C-alpha cells in the first residue's frame, strides 16, 4: 500500500526574470535594484538616450564622462557574468527611457522591472506612470545610499514653516553627530561659515 504521507511533491517554479534599469548616477554594484540580481536570469539595462542628454543643457564633457562611466560599469558587470543590455547613443538609438524600456520588453521575456528611486522627480513621475501604463510588475526600491531618505526629509519638512537648506544641514549634523563637540555644539562655534 502506498504511504501518501511520505510523498514529497516537487513543483519546479519557473524563475522570475527581471529587467533591472540602472541610471547614470546610480553606477554601483550595491544599488538597491541590483541587490538581488540573478545572474542566470536577470538583465541589467543602461541607456544613453537623447531625452536624458537634452532635458537640460549639459556640458559636452559631462555627457562624455557620464556615458564613459556607464560603459565601464556595464563592462564590469558583463565581466562578472551579468547579462547587460546597453543602449548606446547613435542615430538609431532610443529617444527616451520610455522607448528603450518598451524595446527591451519586446526583446526580452521579463516578468518584472526593478528600479532604484531616482534622484529627480521628473524620472520618478515617469516611473510611476510606467506602473500605471505597462502591464508588468514594477518595483521602485528605496535608494539607501543616502543618509536621509525622502520619507525622512518629508517628515522633517512638514514641521517647518520655512524650508531652508541650512536648517536641514543643522538637523543632519546633530542627527549624525558630524563636526560637533561633546555638548552637541558645532565645532568652531558656528553652524555656518558661508559669510
């Protein structure tokens, strides 16, 4: 007689494949969206697009250094065995991140997109729109490379009548104990030496 209680059922779950977008100011392997990178299945995407090069006037050298850094980062990832989809700037390249992501979704069969919270609201609005428009799971992960999260700043800001960077710096110096004496007073006797 078959003993059903001793049977183990092994269900082979199809691995999830994620497109992991890395922006030009996020070139670090410790990035939140790269933290759970599956080298066997995931694809890391970096893009040189007309939109990102021209949304404000950039110095040409800045763009050259930025794109060179992106290309070196992509090469490092490739050398480590990561699948990288790199969109280079040329006359046939994508005009925008929207276009590049749409092409990548057609090119690769992915189950999700992972992004790290961008440093610009312009991009955050774009990513939030993708969550509404694209028929795919999109995760926007907190960028934990900073001493202060956007949520923490918002909490600090809501208690203020005036938002002045100097007051925020004061707050952060006390919080992080930076350049303070044992009485939590500023070293040198002043909070600000701008004058």
